[in-house]
């Protein structure tokens, strides 16, 4: 069958499909060294994982949205309204308390991460008919992502998504871990049997789709359930999510467009352009995280002033606007446009 690569086997393989496998291999080979990184080089792991990957991937969305003049002109309400809505929602949520604010934001982030894996699966299954095979793939992706999160909700972990106790609202629910574990294993078994049947009986193998789903199972299970380590979770979570997203943006919005479509953005369509693209999103990311550090967290940068906690209810929702805008916009910008008959 024709392989449904987004760009080609090499690019997809390295930047979209391989991250969870490579990171998991590194984790198994260098567990002691990773613990040393966490203990002695927290600034550098924060700089690389959080700033250069996690926050930077948020700003890569600019190349699909706000940097494309024609796109903004066509959907002004969406692109101007979402940031305002994000700040207003943040202001309202913060009135219910800091923990409520971060808990809701964490749940929105989790949903965003889950939907990204589903979205990649749909891209790689785009040549396949809408039959029971595709339904099993869809259920498998949700099983691979939802089960580890449900496990986390009921089982204390040594890491957080944003802040401590952000998922405490689920602690009082009856213990469902045994039930979801059985369901998880059952769905995984059905998906494996279905995939083996496709490969050996139907003589069909969708390499990127199978690799994507396998990587999703591995990264979410080992990052959340198997290992109970903050840096391991961050490695698996951030790299497996951020690198493929940035790659998809560059491939779809720059590499696969001609100079006329890109207009002024054509400067990014070259070897130097790739470097410039990375520099742009990293600069935006560093500036945002610098503001977070200076005004709120004060973990890696510290200055001789301290804001009153009363300011936090306005400032934190404002600083969250880029991130929440990214989450909300993602629900619109990747929707496939229906063809007019």
C-alpha cells in the first residue's frame, strides 16, 4: 500500500515518529545519569525541555496563524477573540482559587496532548476507508493516552503537570484502577491482533500509523505509569509532544508551500530558514518563560523585588494567554475543510 507520509519516510521517521522510541531508549540506558541531571543540572534541563521544546512548540503555531496575514483576515473573530477569551476565562477561573485555575488548565492541556496523538493517527490513516479497522485504531489511541492519565488521577505521582495537587479533585472517586487496567490490556490486545492480521493476512502495513500508535502507548505508559520520576516524565511528555508538533508546522506551513503562498515567510524556506525558524520560536519562548520566572516562579532567575499576591490574579491569567490560546486554536486550525460539491 502507499505509505501516507506527511513529508517523507526520513523526515517523518526522525522528527515525528522516532522521539518516543529514542527517548525511552536513552532513559533505559542512562537512568543513573538522568537522575544526576535532575539533581545537579536542573537549570539546563528546564532550559532545554521546557523553554526550547515545550514553550517553543506553542509559538510555532504562529507560522500557521498570526504570521499568515491572509489567514488572520479570513478569520478575524477567531484570531482576535481567542486571546481575549483566554484571558477572561483565566481571570474568572482564578477567582475560584489558584489550585482551581491550574487544575482546569492542566485538564485542558491533557486534552490537547491526547488530541494531538489522535490527529496524527488520522493523518496517517487518511488513505484508509472508514471501517472497523480505523475505529479500533482510534480507540487504541485514546486507550494509550487516557488510561495513564486516569491511573495518575488515582495514584500519587512524583511529578506534576503544572502544580502540586492539581488532580486532587479525582482522589475521592472509588478506586477504578483494576477495571481500567483490564480494559487497557484488552484494547491493546485487540489492536495488536488486528494489526498482525493486517500485516500477515491482508498483506497491508501502514508503517507510520502503526509506529505512531506504538510510540504513543510506550511514551504515555512508561512516562506516567511505569516510571515515577519527574525528569523522565518531562522527557517523555515534552519531547514526544513538542518535536513532532514543530516538525508538522514546518513541513505543512513552510516546506510544502511555494514562495508565492509564503510571501514574506519564504525567508524560512531554506537550510538557513530552518535555523531562523527555530531561533524565532525559541526567542518568543525564552521571553515568556523569563517573565514567568521574574514575576511568578523565581526558581531560575531572581531579582530584588516581589509582587504582591493580589497582582497574581491578573498577571498569571495574562501570562497563560499564549498557552491557552494555543490549546483553544488547535481545535480549529487543523480541521479539514470540507470540499464544496
